[in-house]
């Protein structure tokens, strides 16, 4: 299970300097209709075994209910995915918010829907009506979850790649991700993780404010394009940063100027994740707590600021 998204600083959003070769697309579950005055989306929901449970619940379950012997499969459908057919997918991270405090292990497998353009869901359909991608990603949730806090999936790039590689895929189509639990045997443990849906409400009975929180709607961030553009965004740099694709949790930053004084690593929605106050020419950063994905490294001197992208795998 990838770790909780923790911010080392309290900072607002800002605009990244981006390369012309790689791009980030942020997708959220959107409203599909109204129920009276209430905004509802049928683009996220859950299956209990093979049947749709609800399409307008304020939370979604993924995993295994050992007491009732139910496999829970949640889904998120994203519309208007403006990625060209056959484009290279660098990373794809789904961020969700916990609806309950939970610690029992949930063994999840993430799939995509193997279709050119994922259709809207209805409450009468069965899970068997949908075809899963060959590509899948294991998401074993073994860490404790804290209510109303964000959690990120492993990198789902292989799933998105299979979908956009389909001959019939067209920019602007819709895609669906399925998070399917597995049978973990009869048990009183709750081996399912609940997360906030489009219709989320912070329940007053759980010390919440009773309000809908749009920032907690499931979000998929896809980075696509030329992976080589993830490096070298600045010229004549008074530093070197390596490796730009971090696989062992260690990032190195070396300086050839005494004026460099701060390094901040941001995720792709502008939240500061790690900060280093520079004290030497050679610096080793432990980034193993970061979830898989693309990050912006901001390097500051007394008078200038530089930016680089890295990929954490």
C-alpha cells in the first residue's frame, strides 16, 4: 500500500513551469444528473459481488467483507480524457479520501475497462457486463487509514496505456477503473476500505461538519508524453540532480554554488511534500515515503529559483 500523502509545508497551489513534451491531465468524477436539488454522479459506485449496490452513496467500498462473504468492487469513470490515441503514459495516480478509520488489510486489484469509450453505468447492470483490461495493478492496503485523509494508488500507467493504445481510442473518450477485492476467507475483520464518493458527506455523527467536500472527490492524474522531457528544464544550472527516475527511494542533489539554500518537492497538484534546508554541496534525499508518480523539485538560491521534474517509481 502506498503511503498517506503528507505535506511538509502549508502552501497554496501554484503554476508549474512545464515542458512542451510532457503534460499532466487531472480528471475528477463529475456530476451526471440531479436528484432534486442534489448533485449526483453515476460515474462512481460499487458492486457487491456481481451486482451494483448503489450509485448515489456518499462512500464506496473496495475489498472483502468476511462476515457477509461479499467481494466489493468499486469503480470510477472519468469523462473527457483528452489524451491522443497511442500516446506514451508516464504515470497515472488515483487519489481517494478515506471515509472511515481502518486498519485491516484489504487486498485490491485495479483494472481498467477494456473498451474504446466506457459507457455510463446503470443500477441494473452486472459486473460481468464489463470487460477488464489485461493489465492490472495490485493495491494491497496494509497501512492504517485515517478518516478524511487522502491516499494514493500505485502507478496505474500500464492500465491507462492499454486503454489509449486501443485502435478505437479517441481523445475525449471516457475510461473506467475498477478496484476489485478478493476472497480473504470468513472473518469478522473488515478487509474492505471505504472512500469518499462524488456525493461525499462529512458525517456529523463522526465529528464531521455535515458538508459536501468537492476536494475529496476521486481524482486521477495522468502524465503523458515524452519521458525524456522530465529532466533539464533549466539551463546553466548551478546543481545536478539524479536519478530523475527514482527507483530505490534515494534522490541526489549536488551543488556547485554556495548560494543554494533550499529544496522543496511538490506533487503535481502543488502540495509541498518534502523540504531540505541545504547544508552541504552533496545532498542525499530519502523520498521513499512518496507515492509513485511525477513530482516537481524546486531548488532555490539567494536570488534565483530552478525547477526540475522527477519520476518516483
